[in-house]
């Protein structure tokens, strides 16, 4: 067996593909609801599997798009900084994309404990 390169990947840019995580948060997070409605109203292509890795993989394959995983009082974040958010943020930033917690790059967030979200 051999590995065969089936597609090359260059960088991530802006595009009309969105992968919203934690959609329950739209119920009591007004900003997230408005953002979701903007994408929907402007005919962005929806990519939603319920999993961060397949959604981010699709964004990388397409070379464009946005993944969001907002939280609210009723729908807390599930992704952990150390194991999910920071590693994917690193890959995305190295590919020319951006990562953010809403204020800064996720790579600038200090990890205090293994369960930080």
C-alpha cells in the first residue's frame, strides 16, 4: 500500500461556508443568534455535523469558511482549551486562518487546568 495525494491544500481564506457549533446557545445568546441569522440570510453554505474536527476539516479542504462554537448561560461550552480548541486553533492559524475567543487568538489564552473551556 501507498499513500496517494488526492488533493493539495494551500491556505484558508474568507468564504461563505459556516459550521456553527452549540446551536442551543442561540436561544439565550442574542449575539450568536444574530450571527447565525446573518449567515443564513446571506445564503452561506451550512456545514453541521455536530463535531468540530469534521467541520474544521471541511473548511480546510474547501480552503474557506468559519467554525463557531459559542456558549450561553444555558448551553455551556464543551470544547476544552488544551485538547481541542488550542490544537485546532494552531493548525488553522498556520494555514492562514484566524482563531479567536472573541477578544484574542485562542493561542494566547493561558491554560490553567486540563478542563479549561
